[in-house]
């Protein structure tokens, strides 16, 4: 396993990211870590991980054989999900910027629990979830972004009420209080060359739809 430098890609055992997105993520990440059955997804994508983590209850024999020369790190904590253990492991190794693929889309309960991990690790990791069409991450304070054209963006107060002000969106938010079940920022659009989101209160979940071939969007770096 390489020393922590750049961005690490965690591949979980959910629906795979698709080859187009995979190539883009691999170009931006310096290391690949599979979470248990994510090793099978890596094998299908024709890639080789730097390490495989988990209790290995879902990795197939084919994956174990294909990656026999790879570091397999056994993590037996039955009180935590595989992805939770994976994020904890990369944090302990000193990584800060993390992309996660294969963690959304197959089972809604697992997807929601995985998104909740953004809160658990927000002080030590900058985590972005990627599925085939969207990138998801949490922001606190101010976030600025230069979109590649008009792109759909949703701002969801999943982690608690917050007050949001925006620039560069088709439907501007001017000190608007967002709260799940009351008011959200679903399906807005970036309409300029610069988007600025400022939130006060709980962290805000940002969902950017890049489409099938767009470049991935990443969470802001950790505050110094």
C-alpha cells in the first residue's frame, strides 16, 4: 500500500460505477482500496487494488485468487459496516481525500446508512460518494464551484435544519431555512460560471448530477 498522498478510492460492494466514471476516478486517485466484495467489482472492471479490507464474507473465491498478491486486511468488527470500517482504516493510515464508489443504488437502507457516515468522519476525511450519474458530499460554511455548463444540483438538509444562501443557481436561495419534511433544495440548476453556497447550521448534503460523461465533482478539502 502506498503512502497517503493525493486521493484514495474506496470501492464498496454495491452497484458498480460504470466504466466511463471508473476511468475518470482512477485518473484522479492515487490508490484503490476495495471493501470486501468490492474486490469482485474491481476484478470485473479489470483493475487491481492496492488493498482489500473487511471480514471477507462477500469477496468471492475468484477475487481472492485473482488478487492473491494484494494486501488483504482483516477487519472483524461486527458492530460496524464494511464501509464504516474502510473509512476508519484509511483515516488511520493518514488519508484525507476519499472517493467512494459502489456504496449507493443497490439497497436503500445501506445507501442511507452509508451517506450518514459523512457525519461520522467529517472532521477527519473529505468524502465524496459517486454513483453513475451523481456525486454526493456534505458541506459546512461556504463552498464554491465552477460548473461545466448547466448542471442539476440538489441541496438537502439531511443532517438537520440549516439556513442557505446561494449565488449562480437558477432558483436563488436567500437566507432560506431548509429542513427535511418542511423545505428542501431539490432539483435546482447551476446557471453560471461560478456557484457559491453558504450554509449555517447543520451540514448540507450536496448532490450534483454530472450526467453520463461529465467530470466528477469532489467535496471541499478539510479545513486547515
